[in-house]
């Protein structure tokens, strides 16, 4: 199986991987969302109790483990998007445009409270 280098190729590779194993029957959006959140929890576990600075200074083993957890999250997200016929790049671009309006630079720059003060 060739290694994908784009989101479109990754989607095809993940679909093929699932198809070859007859996993389509298990890959409902509900199940994929649940699996994604489990993997996100495993990702967060690597940062529990670290300071902000420590989270930027992972050793080689920690870095590898974090990258694999991030890959799991991405794989489930890509699979879920494919099952729901959602173009993740288009959705991300739409969300970035919404956030640009919601959080203008002049009133948001350098502020951590923007998520609560503008809602």
C-alpha cells in the first residue's frame, strides 16, 4: 500500500484499509466519533501534569508516542469525514473564516480570554 502524502490520498488509504478488513459495518459516524474521543484522551494523557514548557520539550520516545496518538486521532477524523461526505479542508477553511470574523486581530491579539468573552 503506497504511503499517502495528501488528505485526499490518506482518505483513500484509510478507506481501503477498512474495506480490506470488512470494517465498514463498524464505522458508523457514532462509533468513529467515540473512537476519536478515546484516542484524543490517550493523546492528552501524555501531557497530564506537564508544565507548558515541558510539553514543548518532549524526549524522543515521548515525541514518537505523541505523534502516533495524533495519527490515531487524524485517521478516525478522516474516516468519519469520508463516511459523512465532509470535505475537511473546505470545512477547516470555512471555520477559519468564521473565526477571523469572530475574533478580530485588533481585539483578540495576545488574549487568552477570547473564547469566553466573545461568546
